[in-house]
C-alpha cells in the first residue's frame, strides 16, 4: 500500500488546526451591550460603534477617513464611484483575482480591462497595466493578493503619468504595509472585506478608507441612501443605496481590530518558518521576498508547485496534500475572464459595447502568467494554519515533502482523485466542507 493518504496510507496529520474565526470575552460583552441597547442598525448613520470602528481602522492603516459597508464587493464599487468612474470608463484589473473585483467595476458602470500579474507576487504587473491603458482608461484597481502587495509606488507613478485614479483592493491585506504605508492608504481609496475567511471578519462587511475628503463624502452619501455626508463640504448628492452595516457587526469588528496586531505577528512568524522549510524541498518554490513589503498580511500562504516533470498535475498534488490532513487549494482563483461566475456580456452590461464598433468579448482575453498560476502552479494554504505553534507549520512542510517524494505513485493513479479540485466554481460549493 502507498504511504500517501489519498492512496490508502496514513495521513501526515490527523488533528485539526486552529479554528477561524475566533472571538474573545470582550466580544461577547460588546454584543450583549448592543443587544440590550436596542440600537441595532446602521441608522442614524454611521451610528456609534460603526463610527468608532471606521475611525480606528482608518487610522491604523494611515488614512484620514473610513466608511463601513455591507461587503467587500460593494466597498470596491462605492470606492470606484467615489473616484469618479462613469458609465463606459475603463478600469484596469488584474486577471488573477476573485471575480468580485471585476464585478464591482461592472456594477459601478465601468468596463474591466484585464492585465496580467507578476510571476513572483501574483499581483498586477506594472508593465502589463501600462500596456492596457487606452484613452478610455480612468482608473487602476491593483489587488494585494494572498501575502504580497502590488508595487504601489510604481502604480502611483503610472497613474500620475496618465491622470488615473487608483483604488486598492485590500480584501487580503488587513494590517499589511508597503514601503511603510498601510494597505489602502497609497491609492485614492482602499477597499477591504470582512467576509468570514478574511483576516478580520464580522461574517460579512467591508470598509472604504481614504484621505481625500471629497471621496469620503461621496462614499458616505452612496452608502447612506444618497443623504448628505456628515461634513458636506463638497455638497455632492449622488443617488445612493443602503449599504450600511449593523452595530452588531461593528461590535465584532472592534474586537477583530484589537486582535489584529498579535495575529499578524503570529502569521508572519509562521510564514517565515514555512518559507525556510519549503526551501529544502525539491519541486516547490516559496514566493520570493518582495522589495518594499514592510509588513506581510497573510490571508493565504501561497507557494508554487514546480516539479522537474509534469507527470502529476498541480490539482492532483493539492488533492493529495489535503488528504494528508492539510487544508489547501490549488484552483483557489481562476483568471476572471475564464470563471463561470463571470458571465459578463453586453446584453446585461451595455457599457461593454458603448461607443465601440464591437462589444468586448472576454473569451478572447489571455493572460499567460495568470493562467499558469491558476491551473498549473499556485498552492494556497489558509492563514489559520499559521496561528498555532511551530509544530503545526513543520507538519505542513513535512506533508508537502511526503507528497513530493511519493508523487510518482500518483502519476499512475486515476485523475478523478483530484475530486473537487478541478471542478468549476459553481459546482465546488456543493461539495466542499471547508471553513474558508
């Protein structure tokens, strides 16, 4: 019998990893106080705890203003609208990201233009972004992905040269810093998610941060049904929606912010050890250190599957690693233009043909690095694997080494062993039982 668990052997790990999300007794106390107060909602806007959290979160990331919203996708949409995106405007988006990044552009009336990513960070490549600029381009939407940052100094310079707005997608980057500046503070606005799997969570939720008062006022009005912002110095009156969060969510988020510093440091220590251990295993590659990355925010620890031969696919490798008791994913993201959750066409989004000789057809898009990352190379380990002790990290690395050492046994096995790893996004949620 093979030593590999996926072929009937004993798993490398049988005990669970630390759970996520986590809470404290202070969270319980705050939630009970909200419950008993009867002041539960987002109105009067921004209410008490939501205001306190937004101010503290923005300050922690080096921005002047913060406005909480219902989720991360809405945060991007509202940020783009506050930055001045109008119907038909083009927004440059990395191809390798969650579908919601591009969907938010569509819902803001814009046109997502996909550009490839850097092979060492999987974040938007500056040269690819430069080549994607056209007279219609109005903004760049870099995504800080997994455990790396887009090169924001270069992005800002590129945007300045062409008069473009910059909106940072920081859904993975709570607490992270690039060149000493907090995530979301480099661009005109930054958008964060508080969905269950994120580094800070209230189950759902999001926030937009900025140091531009005009953008903050526009954000507040868009979130609060079009009402005037608190300061109202610019007097803007957009048609808004109700994108407010509740005081229950704000109470939880205050507790999450209190834990962020400690948990970020714990993840950093675990990631440093993981990188050291993986460096001694042939056929895998830790992401190289990134110049300018002052402080890692590790939503997932990502490494690259690069065996000397291609007899075993990345999907099968990931399935074998998970069978060893290590939560992981291979096809965590796909290039958005290939995702079955991104069915963008001109019938539903007329901006895709507005003032064009022919409508945009995303089936014609191809980004080589993004496709290699999605289908051949990247392996994603969720952040809670780093929240335990040193032995947890060592067991992850030992499992990786075990699978790599015996991968020749997988080459002759049935491809169906990959299971949900090779399924489409729309099919996978029915089968997966993970907590991320």
